[in-house]
């Protein structure tokens, strides 16, 4: 990949997904997702809610900002 090539995994498409610990007494299907670049986050109870959030964030005009397109140094 050269500097002019777009990143294969652009940071504006990065998410962190957390699941409740199965032995914590919390619903094991409960989780939280956060968009890395924007910081937008939401709790979810099922795959539909999880994927709805991902689709909303990726469809947002803010997800394609110049800052989000930069590659972070390793």
C-alpha cells in the first residue's frame, strides 16, 4: 500500500463492541457499541439493534470526514 492508496480498513469504519459478562447477572445479550472516530455509542439487546447502529453511523455524512480518513501512526 502506498501513501496514496486508501486504507484497507479505514478508521471511520472502526467500532468497539462490548458484551456483558455471562456470569455477571446481567442479560448476556446486552452489549454496547461505540464508533471509534465519532465516539457515538449505544447499548443493544440483539443483532438487529447492533447492526442498525452500524448502518446509521456509516450512512451519516459525518462518518466520512477528512480527519477520519487519516491513517493513525502505528
